[in-house]
């Protein structure tokens, strides 16, 4: 039992280090920016915005 507690504590300490890159924060920031840009758009305006954003991308994320 005591060994399990020690393993858990050491694992928690190892996982609490500061991150160089926070993917969750980045996603929230991107989502907030898109919301601000599109919040008052009609469906047609939103569709045009999405099409324009997709046209700017030369490749999909993850592709090389």
C-alpha cells in the first residue's frame, strides 16, 4: 500500500512540470478568435468566411 502511494506521488510530481507548448490553450485562443470574427455573420457570410479560410491553406494540418 505504501509503495503505491509513493508511486502515485512521484508520478504526480513528474506530470506537474511546466509545458513549453499548451495545445489546449492554443485551441481555446484560436476558437475565441474565430468566434470574435464571425459572431455577427449571417449563414451566407459565415460560409464565405469558411471558404476563404480554406482557400488560403495550401495543405491540410499534418500533411507535408
